[in-house]
C-alpha cells in the first residue's frame, strides 16, 4: 500500500513538471518577442546583436542627426554620449519626440542600423525612461534635472 502511494505521488510530481515545461514552451513559441532586452548604444556598438533579435535601445536623440525622409520615414542617431547608433523608423512619431530628448526604440539591428518598429518618447520635461537613466548613469553622463530644483 505504501509503495502505491509513493508511486502515485511521484507520478503527480512528474506530470506537474511536464505540464509546467509544456506551458513555458508554449509561451516561448507563441510570443518570442515578448521578452525584449534593453541595450544602450555602447552595448550595441561593443557587441552587435543578431539581425533576428528584437530588443530595445535607449538614450538621447543626437543633436543634428534627425532627418525626415519621404512620407513617414525618419532617421536619427540615438546616443548615450559615449556611442551613437543610427536608427531608421517609418511611422508616426510621438508628439514629444525631438533632438536631445530621451527615447526608447524597439526593433532589430540590421546591417549597422537599428530598424525600429516602435518609438517611445518622454512624456514631460523631466521624465526619462528608467533604462535610459541607468545606462546614462553607467556612463557617468546623467545629471538629475530635479537636483537643481531641490537645492533652491
């Protein structure tokens, strides 16, 4: 009797492990782009990701790099003040998108250019995405815009 209970318990544990592995596998196959990594321009320049890898790149839109093309096409460079990566995007840009403004772009790095499928811009004069702030802090280039206001 004890052997049967132990065998049942082992069967249930194995069945639960197989079900869990199958659910993770189904999630991975159904949404491979759901897990997107953030990279700074310096990280992309040091080790370029593969052309099939979807990720996010963030930093500041480099001054003087914004070029509007035919229709909704636009090119610019995103920088963390250490490296700059060219970005190409076709679509409607957020209203607050501009030079020297924080930006996070989602897409793929193809032939030395980041092909963006989505562009996110800051939503007010002091906001910058956490990933961008962290990347700029690592480079020693981030100055908190609220620090001056707090000391006054």
